[in-house]
C-alpha cells in the first residue's frame, strides 16, 4: 500500500501558482530515475498499478499574478505597477538630475569668488568631477535599460535574430550604440544611442567648466609723497658768520646723486601688498638739463709758438652766449704737466643759461670742460690745439606730474609732464655780506590753469632755503682738477667732487641723478615738513573661481535627453501593452526560440551566421505565453 501511495502521489504545485482551473495544462513526463521511470506501471513488467498522473508545467504568466496578461493591463488601471516596473530607471535619472543641480548650485555660490575652502580640503574641480561622474553613471543606467526594453518592442515585428546582439552591444557601450543607430534608424533608438555616445564627452566637458584666473583686489590704502613747498627751516650760518649750507639730509641726498648716481631711486611709496595704484599727481621737484656745446667753444688768443712758453700757462675759452672760462696750468718743457685728466667747472651767468638752455634763473648753471685727449707729450695734443669736451648743465625747480604704480613689488615712476615758469625761478635777492647771506624773495611756481584751486597748484621755495642751497651748490661743484700734478712733500687730497666729475662721461645721467635725489628728499613727508601724501589703493593678486557656463550645457542636455528617452520608452512600452523585461537574461531563457534548428553548431561564427539569416518575431501563443518564433530566412 505504501508503494501504491508513492506511485499515486503527485508533485504538488507551488503555493503561489494560480488555481489549476485557471491554468492552461501542459502535460509533461518526469525524467527517468532509478525509482520512477516510464516503464514503472502495470503492464510494463516492473510494477502494477495505474499510470502516473499528469503533471502541469508552470508558465511565465502564472507568476505574473499582479498584472495579469498583457491584454488585461491598462496605463491608468495599473499605474502603480507601471511605475514599479521602472522604478530603478526613474530613480537613476532623478539621481543624475540631482547631481547636475548639485553642480550648478555650488557653481552659483562660488562663481566670481575666491577659491573656497571646502570640507575635507577638496577642490571645486574635484566636487564637479565627482557629481559629473554620478550624473553620467546614473543616467546611463536608465539609458541602457531603455535600449534593452526597446529590443523587445523591436521584435514585435519580424526582425533578424542578429539584432538581439546589436541591442545588447548598444546597452554596453558607445560603439554598440553607433552600430545600432546605423542599423535601425528608429527615432527613439537614435535618441538613446546619441546619449550613450555623447556621454563620453561628459567628463572632459565637466573639467572645462571651472577656471581659475587672477585679479587684483583692493584691500587697503597706499600712500606716496608729494611736495607743495620746500623750506629747510634751519639757520644758514653760525653766530661767527660761518656758513652752514643746506640741511644735512639735503646734503646727503646731493652726495648720493653725485657719488652713487646708479643707486638713486624715486620716492618709494608705502605699499604693503606689493601692488598699488595711484592717481596722477603734481609735486614740486628738481629738474636737470644738459647740452653738449663742444663745437661752439673757441680759444681766446692762442699763442703761435708753444716752445717759448715756460712756467705758468693761462688758458681761456669762450662759450656760447659770451661766457668765458679760464684757468691756469703749469708747463714744463721736458714734461708737459697738463693732463691727461683735467676737469674745470665754472658757474655761468643766468643770462647765458636762458640763451643756451632756455631756462630763466636756474638753481645752478655750470659749464664743465674736460680734456681727455691731452697727453703727456706735446705732439699728442695740448690745451691750445685740442678743444675741451664742454657741457652746459643746469638744475632748476619745476613741477612734475607723476604716474606711480607698484606691480609685484616693483615701483614704476613715470614723469607724465614737467613744467617750470616761463619766467624761471624768481631771482633771489641775495648778496655776500659780512653779516652773511640774506634771501629776500620766495620762489613761487604757479601752474597756468585758471580752473583749478590756486592753493593746491602753487608751489613755493622759501627765499632763505633757495639762496643757501644755491650758494652751496656753486661752491661744491665749481673748481678744477689736474691729475698729473706731482706731490713733492706732504699729503695732498684731491677734491672728491672734481674726481667724480672728471670720471663722468654721461652728464645727462649724472645731473638727472642729482635732481632725482634732491626731489626724493623734498617729497619725503618724513624728512620734509612741507611734504604730504597722495593716497591710492593697495591691492593683492587673488585667484578666483570663474565658471564658464557654456561647458555645462552638454552634461545638462544629456541628462535632459536621457529623461526624454526614458519617458518615451516607458510610454511606448505602455502603449504596446508590453511587459518590462528590459535587460533581463531570464526573459530569453524562459521565452526562448521556437523552430530554430538545433544543428547550428557550437562555434560563435556558426551561431552568428545563423542569427544573421534567421528572422524571428515576439508573439503571444494561444495560451498567453510570449515566445520568439522563427519566421524563416
């Protein structure tokens, strides 16, 4: 009896199967086994009893109890199930959209601002790249799944079996997507293929969104000195009548210009950041001017016979404008002690300065005579047959318009314009008297502009300061030097100022250095009580975030296209009342081909050849089961 119960027993159906009355029965036989085979029933010689009871094969649609058969589904009636079948894709495109919004949100916050300090020390580019990768990856999930679903809709009509591989390749990468677009040329499929291909450019485009240029940012004020007037404010002489000359700081400035002309710089502005700008401004200054007048110099009555000369030799030269410069040298017949290094400087009248240099009453006007070609031997040249190299130079007060800027710590001072009164510096009423030197009139420079405030455009040098400085400069820079004199006994020091002048070849440079050094002192508010400040702006170089918004258009467009592609696929799938199998491999396993020859061979080339020639269609059988059916070659 036990054996009979075992024989009559049937394999129970799964509890989640639909009731047997609702099934379409398919008879099938259990595979042979040692205990139970096709011959184990009465009459077979092995067992006695009834034949085995038929078993039912479960169908795929039997597991789809929630949705029923495709004919029973509708877009409104089964809306929850419609969303459920696509929830991963919907979540994916939503995540990609959120990633783009996250990128745009940060870029809006940092655009045009200094480089931010983000958590974990990540950079803006890292942030953008991270979310761009999220957007790309999640977007492609939906795109690939949609392409796979379109595969099943594609086979609603007879198609080549090989197209299954085309769709699968398209869901795996851009190369397959290109092949699919060329093969199908269907509008919705082309849209998905474009998204898959253009997604390759998403990462490079995201790297181009942010750039980091530099700009100057104003942080504080800067200052530079200017002078409205110059007044030393010191006595000119002691009670004994000994003259003092200008203040020591002015003397130091003059000596700096004379002995270190290459080291003289313009007034250095106060600029903490190393990058400052200032408006153009006017300031009292000292200017210089030199003119080479060598070709206009003449001898005064040179003797005809040098051999008769002995002892002291008086030499005199006439300069343009009627000025004369004379000096004495010693002459020895065996050794001409007249050179080669002799320099003579002499003050020339202001009338000559006006005529030659076009300057009225300068602060200092000198004629400088150099004899570099006079040698020890008479036949090599002497003071009578060799013209001296002659310069006429002047220092004068002026008003300069400056443009000052500081870039990366380098100061650039440009004299935009320079002006001095056409009447010159007013003549100082000064005279050498036993009681000392007394100036009687201030020097005033008034810019010729009727539309400006006279107080701000009037520049003054007090009479005493001007007279004292003028007299000291004449004494200091006038004289002569003969470097060939021999010292017989004792120690004789050469005049330092004359040594410098003797070695000078570029007089414009030397006199310009003198003027610049004096101007720097006059403009320094720390040393000169009538100097003040002009204020500018101090800035620093700042690297900031610049968003190039056009580069974000492609990532944004791709996400938008993927949303349209997914939506179009979902709507088309719902209109066809198709199940959402997408990229599932189980669908091919459960809904395999019918009517395909089994002797296709095991090689990939053989299978591809058959797939290329075979046309199949996805149809629903009479029992409601979907199958890929061979329609022939």
